[in-house]
C-alpha cells in the first residue's frame, strides 16, 4: 500500500523523528503509540523497533 507520497506510517515516523530531534518527548510518545497501532494492524514492527530505539536515545540521561 505504498505510493509516491509515502504511507501513513512513513509520515507518522517522520513527525516522530522530528519530535525527538526537537526534544518534544511528550509529542514523540503519542506518535510512538500511533506507530504501535499501525504496527499491530500491519503485522510488521520493523519501523516501530527503530522508533523505540530512537525514543530511548532521545530521553535525557540520568545525571546520577
């Protein structure tokens, strides 16, 4: 179901990555939930796994 404009998953992932880049982790978390739903529906979690790693790396480090 891919087209020249990209899939819904591609667009959500792109906005998710921007939210991580801008450190807007509250928005990123909501977009991550959307990616989880899409992955469940599609039966493919490759992009979800990448997003989870990016989200984990975007979180502020514990200074202790």
